[in-house]
C-alpha cells in the first residue's frame, strides 16, 4: 500500500489536527481545543506530512503558517470532516426514525445475561424500536431463529456442528462453568466419584434442548454411558429444589452451586466441572438488517470485549 493509500484509510484525527492548527496558527491553542497534549498534536502533523509527502506548514515568528500545499489539503480536510458530520447526523436521524420490533430470545436469569442493561441500551441506540421478549430453553433459540420466530437471542453452549457455525453470526459474551451438585445425604462426604459411578446414580434430567442436557450427554456419550434420570424439569430453580430434597444429582452454574454449598444445601463434586459459552447470535443472513445491527451495537456496549 502506498503512502497516499495509507493516508486515505488513516484515522480522521490527523485531518482534525490539520484543520484546527491551520485555523489557530498555533499548536498550543490547537492542543487545548483538541483536548490533547502539544507533543501529540505535533506528532499528528508530522505523521500527516510523512503520509502525504508534502510540507504543510512553515514556521513564522508568531507560530505556524500554511504552505500552498497545506492550504489546499486543509480546505479539503474541512470538506471531508464536514461530510463525516453530515453522515453521522443522517445516521442518527435514520436511527431515530427507524421503526420496528426486535424479537429477543432470553434464557436463564436476566441478571446474568444483563438483560435490563441491554434493553436500556436499545432505547438509546434505537428509540423507535420496541422489543419483544421470549423466554425459554437455550437450545430452542437456534430453532426460533431459523424459523423467523426471533431476530436475536442469547445462547448457552458451543456450536459444535460446522453447518451451525456457518448459519449463525455469533458474539461471544462470556465463558461460564457448570458443576455437578448432589444432595449431601446421597453422597455423604465422598466427592471423588468418576463419571461411570455417577451415571448410575439418580439424576434430575432436563429437556434435550437445555444446556445441562447437552453438556452431560456429550460427556456420557463419549464414554458410552447412559444417565439414570429419575425426573425431568425445565427450570433451574426446580432442579435445585429437587437436589436439596434428595431426589438426585444435577448440574448448576458455579456461582449458584457455591452459594448453595455454603448454605449446606448441596455437595459439589470435585473435578466435575464443565465449561461452556454464553453468546448472543442471529442468523448470518440477518446480520446486516438495521434492527439486528442495533441489537449487536447495544450488546457490545453492555458486554464490552
């Protein structure tokens, strides 16, 4: 890439520095306006001169004066910056007048997914866009996105199938850990069971679409084991209630498992930790839809990388 091409894609900060210094005729005053240090402004001017290959200023007794080349570039830089401002104003106007409904798939508890902050941010980036929430089991989100029941959604788990990875646009939010928890009376003080021994114990099952089921099925299938399910529920609160009352084992998010263990309600099995991902996703073919783009902008503000 040539210097001119590099200049064409370089940060607009260089153009702002040129315009303000040209107007003020003084680096110190320009630095105050730009809220930068004097060396930083001087560096930007040198960088612009290097990229353009031109002498932009000449020193005088009172400060800096534009050369002929510098004056031509400063005039064009003002036009460019004005066009950027026009673009931003147009973008804000379009966002303000953008109408529609964003259908969001929600999972687990809203505090963990930062749902409230996300919805608040949506009001900021898309005031004309309303939101419709559908709460359910994580694995169902993919099907809802495929059949156009949802626009975006939160998802627990990894997209193991190559076709899924190509079909969805995914923003990774966080990695979380699940622990195997058991009624204290069922296991006593022993916490070092292997997976084969655990498979034969009573388990509280969950629907196939749940992250609990998907995580455990992957472990047991890999070992050729069959999980002994004695009950099935579709809510984490119900699972924990059944563990507390001695019905069987289950998976629980580490933060919840630790809280329950500290209260003496459950036993956490040593070494039985399964990691997974929390993501925000949409169909890849929908990622450029204006309302969907706003959703990802909002989620980036709430879950910064």
